[in-house]
C-alpha cells in the first residue's frame, strides 16, 4: 500500500498530494528559510519531485528563485507559501505544517550555525548541510 497525504494552503486554492515517504524531515535554521517562513525555524519534509503533485490550483502557483538552489513557490491567490524545489539536490521541500496527516519525525537540524532559536532535542545539529548535499558535514554542539 502506498502512503498518500494531501495538503492545502492558506486560502485553499492550491492543493497537493505527496506519495510514499519523505527522504528526510527536519528543521532548517538558515536566514532565507527564516525570512521566507516568517518564523525562527522552518520544519521541512524533503521528497523526490515525482512524489509531489499539485492536484488543484496549478494556475495559482507562483515562483520566486533568489538562488539556483531554491525555487520557492507561493499561492498567487493569497500569498501563502507552498513549497520549495531544490533542483541541485533533486528534492522538494513540502513544509511539514501543510501535510497534517504526515507524522512529522524530524531527524536533523541543518544550517544550525545561523540559528536564532537554540533547540535542545538531541537531534544532530549540522553547521550547514550534510556532505552528500554539498555541505561541510560538520555538526555543532547543542
């Protein structure tokens, strides 16, 4: 049986479906994610792009690409943040809060060197990204 989870955004104009299991779940502390999410940390779920499907409202999906590593998508109807594709990683970040039926089980903190909110949860704290994604692979103390 394949796991499927539906997500919808602020105004409900855009809906998505994710299939299977995410490749990773965790928290990003980089200034770009903090600024985009308007919060001190971004809870992410990373999926292979073919596991993420816009099922309604594709005409309302806008894009903003500040860097080559992140294509941030938003709802043109209400401005709600939808997801971020990371073409250089081959992954799509569907924000954890928008998939209510997915059991969020974070495994890592990335870009913890930029944090503004220390979190003592026993999870690894990566300075930037894991080495396999082009980062240093360094961890920091809690």
